[in-house]
C-alpha cells in the first residue's frame, strides 16, 4: 500500500471539524461564512479581477512563446490518451454539472431578473445577458485550470517531481518544500479541493431533485437531496475503484455523447435560427467587450458592485476553488502534449463548447420568457425543466438532463477522489482504494452539511472563502513555472527574438 502522508491526516482533521461544526451549529456556521464572504468580496474584489485577468495573459504568452514547444513530459514522449478522450475527460471534469445547472438559469436571470446594467426584459438586456454569461464561462475560467495543470504536468512529467502542488514551487523554496512549507501548501490545496467539489456536488443534488420533482413529483427538500448524494456517492466510489483508465474515461466519453445528443435536440426543437444568430453575435460582443468586463469593478455604484460580487467574483472564486482538483486531473491526462497544444486545447475547445451550450439553452429560455411564459418564479434547480416543459418531447429532454447531471456528478466526484488520494499519498499516480473511499465519503459529508446549513447560500460562501488563500499559491506557481521554463528555454536555445547575423554565423560554424 502506498504511504499515506501527513497531509491526509491533517486535512482529514480539518474536514471532520468543519463537518461537526456545520452539523451541530448550522445557523452559526452560515452566519460566520457569510460574514467572511462579505469581507472578502467587498475588500478584495479588485484583486480577483486583476489576478484572473493576469492568468489569462500569462497563458496567452506561453502559446505564442518559443517555450510553447516544450513537452509536458520527456522530449520524445507521446500522449497517453487520444484527443477525443482527452477533451471529453477535461470537459466533463471541468464544469459539467455547472453547465447544466446554469445553462438556462444564468442568461435568464441576467435578462429578466437582474441585468448587470440594462433594464430587465429589453433587447439590450438580452445581449448583455449572453455576453456576461460567455464572460463567466469563457477563457478566464479555463485559464485558471490551465495554469495549475500546466505547472503540475511540467514539474511532474518533465522534471520528475511528485504530483503535488508543493512540488511546483521547488525552484523558489528548494528542499525546504519537503518540510513544513510544503505540508501547509498541500493541506490548503486538499482542503480547497474538498470544499470546492463538495459545493458542486451540492449543486448537482439540488438539480437532480428539481428534475425528479418535475418528472415524478418528488418533493424538493433537504432530505431528498441527502438521499441523492448518498446514492451517487455509492456509484462514484464503484467507478473510482475501477481506476482512471476505465471508470472516468468510459463515463466521460458516455457523458459527451449524451450532452451532444441533448444539445442537438434542443437546437432543433428550440428557436434554431435565433440560437445560431445569438451565438454568432455574442462571440463578437464578447471579444469586443472583454477588456471592459475583465476590469469592471463599479467603485461608484453599490448596486452594480453587488451584482459583480454575486456573479463575477463568485465565479472566479468557484474556478479557483476547483483549480487544485481540475488542474491535477488535467495534468494527469495531458502527459506528452506540448505546452502550446495543451494551452490551445484547454483554453479554446471547452470555451467554444460552453459558448454553444449557453447560446442554445440561454436563448431558448429567454425566447420562452419573451413569448409570455414567466419562468422567473421557478427555483434555479427547476428552471431547466421548466424550459423543457414548454417544448416538444419535454419528458425525453428532462430524462436526458437528469441522466446527464447524474453522470457529470459521478465523473466529477470520481475524478476528485483520485486527485485527493494522489495528493495525500505523496503524489502517487495509483492511490490506494481505501484512501479514495475516505475522501469520497468526506466530500459527501461536506456537501450534506453545506446544504443543511443553508442551501445555496452556504455553498457559495464556502467557495469564496476557500478560494482566496489558494490564489496566493497560484501566484507562486506562476513565478516558479516561468523561472524554470525560461531557464530551460535558454538551455535548449529557443529564441524569443530572431537570430542576429552574428548568431547565425556562429550556428553555421558550429554545424
């Protein structure tokens, strides 16, 4: 059995403490997390905006840099998975449940309930709703995942370091990273992962409950959601037991097929021409307004600032809290790809699919709202099924959606148990099943406690709180990665500028 590190026991103590506190004093837990969230969003919203935009620029730099030629593995190493399987796994793991949960709900909210700046229900609000939805789910989100994944893959597969967050900081701390500093960083990464994934599992359970309510009149309440979490936990533990090459791979491929089938059905059953027009128009609007949206902090308007806190800052925190988990998993399945191929794939392909997804479901929901059917009274978890109710083949669409959410639920939790096991067994690529079992149960327990504390409110508070300290670790990872890659660039003779005549002459003489 692989050696279990101190990180496992230390983090498990923190997780158990959080579970006990949430279970025994749920009102106090919700009040404290809400106060902490308010302080972070009000005092450090500017930091989140600047930080995430800098990550995007950092990734784009590596795509065009000569360092993009460097392989995330040994120089002659080939990728372990095909491009299709690779893309399916990173997409399903990255934001599967979120896409289904917010696919119709976010654009409709920005259009009909609380637009960023426009009047609700107007054409301008429609355009703005789609633009900001693209913004929240676009390149910024995937850049966060990409930078963590690239750092891990480079240091693990090219430099031979263990697959630990702390190992990416060796160029900055040297062998001290093997001591207390490394332990603190890894505990923070594991705890952030547990909270981030548990939060998303909570979203998944809530929406499965909403779907079952629409399909079979199952009541929407905490007890039903707890049962859903327990059932799905059992299923993803079975998948995790089979290993990454079987369970996650097969489920991810199946999920992509199911997601594409649902997408195509809604395109043809919904307002097809409007969907395609909205998709095309919003891409242009997104690119045109990207700098303004990236830095919009609304310092002179409290109402606008509250909107930014509730949406943009929440999303940036969500992606940051998921970045240890998704980053480690994407690194694990990306071995053998060049930095340029890796970043292009991770940034652009999932972003494009997200844009298509929101164009389809967001436009359909807004079109139904504009036709006179009020969807705004529905709970967030019910809204997607409310949209389907207004369409042909509504029962089939709803069944597809519930299955999709359930499989996304399983693949996300399955991947997370692998990552947590890896991080708490000194970076082992094949963590023991008992360790994965422990983290699977821990994730489920946290999700249940957060839901019991106060549903979505407690879930969102926990996300923002845990993401903030880990952002500081990501800054160190970026510095460390650039330092080591720039060193290797010089050793390999990769040039940022064209060769001078003198350099060309020296190269000719050496040949």
